[in-house]
C-alpha cells in the first residue's frame, strides 16, 4: 500500500459527459501529480500541484482541469469526454516540489471507460 | 530531460540475478537516474535512484557507469513477483517523471 488513495477505482460514462477523479496523497506529501496511461501512449504526465498551486503542466488537454484543495487532496476533472479518453489515470504524491531527488508514490489508479 | 534507451523485453529465471541495462548517453551532470517498475494492473512503484555513486536498497542495486552514460538495475534474486515493466528515467529540471516504454521483464520458474 503506497498510502495514495484514488477513487473511484472504475468509472464508465458516455461520450460528452464530465467526470471527477479524486486523489488523497500520502500524509505529509505536498505535491500531487496526475498521469494518464493508455495502450497507445503509455504513461504520460498531465499536471502537478504543489501545496495548492499549479507547479508544472504536461500533456493535459484543455478539456481537462485539476485542482488541489487546502487539505491537499486533488481532483482531476475531465469534460466533454471522448472515446479516446478511456485510460487508466494515476495520481502520485511526493514530499517536495519536484521528483528529482525523491521518490514518488503512486495510487492504484482509476480506470475510465468512455462508451 | 535527456532520453534513455532500454531493451523492450528481457527474460530471467527465478532466483537468478537480473541485470537491466539503460543507456543515457546525453545525460547531464545534474540528471538523477530513477528506476520505477509497474506490475500488471498496478500503479508504478519506485525502485531506486542515484546521481553518481552506486546505490543499494532493499529492493535492488543501481550501478552507474563512471561516465554516467549508462546504468544497470540489478535484482539480486528474481522472483515471480518481480515480473513487471521497468522504467529508467532521467530527471533534472523537470518536475515530473517522463516514462518511456521501459523493459518488460519476464521471470520464469
């Protein structure tokens, strides 16, 4: 158990809909990262928040947004969903503001299926 | 961040050592070398990381070449549970891990 909790574990929704994925980081970790894993693209970094502020952005679509709340949990919002958004979404956390000299802890992921 | 090259797949027998290579010829002096692995149907899991010196922890050892252009992750006694995709990642100014395709390790009894 990494200490990172993601909910829900599975989500099935229709095209055009909006969903929210939730992540609770390990106790004491200030950074939260979101990743998307699809069969054809592999694991891709989407966005990072550090202590409530956006720190870095990766390949995140404009239809996607995220935030980190004062209690440090984070939510990833996906809207106007398309079939191609079907993927595993992972959340990771780390103590500091970057992953350079520290380890990151990943959750078990949310499997999103868009039908 | 600089790029890494890993074999697509490797195979090992259970209880034997495994050496997983990674080439990173364009590594910069301040790039950290990270290794993560992903077991089937699980999130990635940290294995080890280092800068210049070899590193050991309870999971594995990381051997870094003197010129730092390559590194090797060593699993001392492979178990069936070690079957996973292993990612070698360089991290410097970036804040997040950039996963490539990794090496798929098959462990046979």
